[in-house]
C-alpha cells in the first residue's frame, strides 16, 4: 500500500478548485493507501495577520474534510500546528534548500507580487521548506495535488535527494499525482487564472458553501467567447474548456464523451451548474451537521492527530540521527 499525503490551507472558504483538484481524490483514494491529510494552519500564517481567525478556519475546514467523505478511522486527518515536528523539520529543510531554488518558485513570485506594498513575510519565501517537511515527515510515496503544486513537490524531491546524499538515506522520495479531470479548475469570470481564494472578486469562484441559486447564477454568467462553437481548446477557448472540464469532473465522465453533446453554450452552462449543485448539496448538509457538534469534531480530529504525531516523531528522530545531532541527555 503506498503512503499518501496531501494538505490544504485553512485560508478562507474551500472552493470547487480545491474539491475537484484535491479533495475528491483524497476521498476516493482513502482505501487504496495509508493516507495522511493535514490542515496546514502554519502555512496560512504566511499571509494571515488577524488574531483569532485561524483557529475557526481550521475547525471549519476539518468539518468540510469530514463532510466530503474522509473517514477518520481510515484516513489520518491532522492539524499541522498540533504536530510540532513540522516546524522542527522545516528548519532542517531550510538548511537543505538554497536561496536560489526558493527564488525560482512561481507561487512566491505570484503571491509576493499581489502583496506589493504590503507586508511580505520571510515565511512566504521559505514556505516550500515547510511543505517539504510536511511531506517527508510521513514518508509519503505519493502526493495527490492540483497542477499548481507541481513545483513544490519537485523541490521537495530535490531537498530529499540532497539530504539523503549529505547524511545518508533518510527520506522517501515522493511523487506528485494529478487527477485526470479537475487538476486545474479556472475562475469562471477569468478562465485564464486558476480558481483561487486570492482572486479579486467572488463571482468567478464556486464556494462549497454557496447556495444552489448562487451556484446557478455564477455558471449562467460564466465568461465564454463569441464564436459560439462548443470545442475543447484550453488556449483559444479557455472559458468553454473550463466548463467542459468542470462538467466532466462533476459528472464522472470525460471531456471527449461530452463535447459532441453540446452545440450551444447555454445548455453547457446549465448542465455544468446542475452537476455541481448535485455534487455539493449533500456535502453542505453534512457540513452544517458537523459544525453543530463541536465536541464530536474535536474527537474526530484527535484520532488523526495521535496517529500523525507517532509517525512524525519517528521520522524527525531519524533525521536527527542521520545528521548526527547530539542525542538528548
Ligand atoms: P491549497 O490550500 O492552495 O490547495 C489545496 C489543494 O487544492 C488544489 N487546488 C486546485 N486544484 C485545481 N484547480 C484549482 N483551481 C485549485 N486550487 C487549489 C491544490 O493543488 C491543492 O492540492 N501548498 C499547498 C498546501 C500544502 C501541501 C503540503 C499540499 C502544504 N503542505 C503538502 C500537499 C502536500 C497549498 O497551498 O494548497
């Protein structure tokens, strides 16, 4: 059984990109591997300055992860800041990655450009070192993520290779796994940008907790093009291609199966919206049930935290031994 790990940040509301690009696969994969899923609150700290926000966002995200179908008795769901080994291994990772490598990360370039004039934390720059720690702590073979995370998994491999070369075989080399459909869900209003919490307007983002009528409206207003032909061409017809991708992912079929069934944009938008509503409606109901039972949520999280802590402590110990730090006296 492969060891699988993937994480998500508790920054704002979970959207359709997170769901189709990541969470669907976490749920479908939970019985095929020994799986670990982290709510990475320390990563969110790179762009969060307001006090008393992250804790709430963390519990809301936990409720969402259980609502989409992660079973805490099968999948290990944990909170990053509850496992202190993440921060400790992150420092070792920072000393194993170079300034040049971190400077080439497109996510840092994008995020720091968007924050121009604002506070840009050093944590935003060293973010990939913490992400490498998340992955390597659990000896992950596979990391299921959307396309946007490809570079972060590659740098994790490079760090692991360098560490193993310097100090001896310690870390498992992970590989990124991308979903067939939904790996890159684009913004409905700006289909050349990925659907993202950091977009300037909400009208192109489908949030998991959006009401059905709101979802319907957002699909109806989705940006397409003026040539009126339904064809899959990401480059020249990004809006239509995105709708086809979303409909394929939401209705568990392929774009090839769909593309000939439509000759107009209106029905394509309607069907994409309906398929997404059918997918999200039951999840929303489960989410609200869980949010009304905080004691149960805390209990479910503690199951995962205990299991995660055990694995993380062993791996960190292995890394300390490999480096040859003086054992605790
Ligand atoms: P985050 O929190 O931004 O996103 C969580 C997951 O959702 C995927 N995703 C998308 N997939 C398709 N289309 C989109 N528009 C879209 N937007 C987001 C992401 O690819 C991701 O799989 N750095 C990570 C969190 C992280 C992590 C890790 C991931 C920290 N440590 C260790 C894997 C392993 C991030 O910011 O994801």
